[in-house]
């Protein structure tokens, strides 16, 4: 009886195979790889779009500072997080000046003096109105003629640069003015803008100046 069952089972399988001819089976691994590549391409394309948007914002902000168009500058301040200012490369969230967008707009036209930090060398507090700080410190030289970089530092001095530690998830730009030969290149200056996207637009969350320090 057992010997009879085995041939019948084999015959049943053979008939089933004839009724259901073998079809090509999709290569699951290849499909997953293609999907992954597509996601990478999409992400890369989105990053390119973001990079272009950041560059555009960077240039518009520089032009606004050059022409003292502070209304345009203010329009780039993050609506929810506001903006912080660092006099030098070391960012100190506890000590650096910070404004909400509303407060910046409110006090921009006033003669209110703020202490923005301590001047390198003397250690004296640097006091100025918002407009004077923007004109005399932030845009102390024509940065529209600077060398641009995205998420990369071009300048480096003897002070600690902790921007990436404080803003690990944000994009930043650097606008670098090379130092002169007569001063051994030590009179370089740079301005960094830290951006964060909000509702499809790139906004400023920080402005960081840097230069050679004693």
C-alpha cells in the first residue's frame, strides 16, 4: 500500500506542474536595490535644491547688509527660533545675543545699546545698537566679494570653532575674505550664516563672525 502512494503523489505533482507552468519569479533583492537607488537619487535631488536655496538666501542677505536694507535682512530671521549673533568663531548660546524676530524688528530702529560680547585682546565689552553692530561688526568689510562655501570651513584661526557642535543638524555657509600679504594673511575675516528650513524657506538662526584672535 505504501509503495502505491508514492507513484500517485509523484503523478499528482507532475500534473500540477503542467497545469501551472513555471513563471519567472521577480528578483526581490534587485527590486529592493532599485528602490533604494531611487530613494538616494530623490534625496540627492532634494539636497541639490536645498543647496541652491541656501546659496540664494546667503547672497540676498549679504546684499541686504551691504545696502543696509535691514528690512530684507529681518525677513530672513527664523519666525519661531529667532536669531543669535556670535562675535567670534566660538559660539556660546548662554552668552551670545539672541533676539526673537519680533524683538529684533521692535528694537532695530531704536538707539538701545546691547553688549554683544567681549573684544578680543582687551576683553572690553562691545556695546552697540543693532544697526551699528550689523554695519560695523557683522559687515565690517565687503563680504559680497568673498569666497563662498557650503557646510565647509575655509577660515581657521587660533580660536575654538564649535559651530558644528552647537548646530549639528543645520546647514551653514561661509563667506571668507583672505588676509593680505603685508599682514601675513592674519587679517582675514569671515562671516558664517546658519540656516534652517521652515515651511519651504531657508531662514537664519545664527550669524557667526570670525577672524584671527590674539
